[in-house]
């Protein structure tokens, strides 16, 4: 009897595809067309096993953020401190991304575009950058001093997760 596939195997397929194409993809159900992240073998909405990876343009909005000031991962240590954001993509799923090129501290509601940065043939970083054309409309961004005083310890903030179900 064969061992059932483990979730990290299908997540590995997604990461390998994005590393090969340098393009953000997400899993989508070919029956009900809902986007799913992280990838699964069965659609959590309709139960179909007909799942495919589709490329996305990566637009979305920041729903949460934090600053990483310590990491044990040697690959991320040169970046410390760095901001990470949770982005709700236009297609629905939320992804966690490294914030880059923000003129000031990221804030909830900020329009962004998520791309991927291949780090190996099996891993990519998700990168979120402000969408300048959309950002020009203004989103009530905080100044750096306001933002630092408004920072909420991550333990007190709603826990962002890529595991949650679609609404
Ligand atoms: Zn479905």
C-alpha cells in the first residue's frame, strides 16, 4: 500500500513551478474556480480533486504586517530587521511576503503587487512592493514616527495565517 502524499509535496510542486517561471502562481480548482493557498489535493470548497496551478498578476492589499528583528535562519539573517506583510490577493488567497521598497512602514489597506524571487530551483521568496499608481490615491499612511508608536506586538494582533479558509 502506497503512502498518501504529504501536503509539503504539493507545496513543493508549486514552489518549483514558481522558481522555474519566476512568476507568482496559485492553485485553483478547475471545477468551482476558487483559488486555494496553500495548495491541497482536494478543493476545500467543492471537494474536487481537479486542481491546477495558475499564474497571477499579484495585485492585492496588505491586511497585516510585522517587523522581523531576529531569525535563526542564516539565509534571512542579513535582512534583519525586515518587514513582512500578509497580502490578500485580488483572487482571494492570502500570502505572506517580504515587504520591499515601501516609502514608509507598511500599513493595512496598502495596495501592493506580489512577485516571486527564485532563491533556488525549489524555493522562492514572495516579495510585496507598493503599487505606486494605486498608492498615489492615498491610504492614510502613517509617518514613520506614528507607525512606530502604533506598532502592535504581533502576539496581540490577529494571527495572520495562510492556512485559513476562504470566506
Ligand atoms: Zn472547487
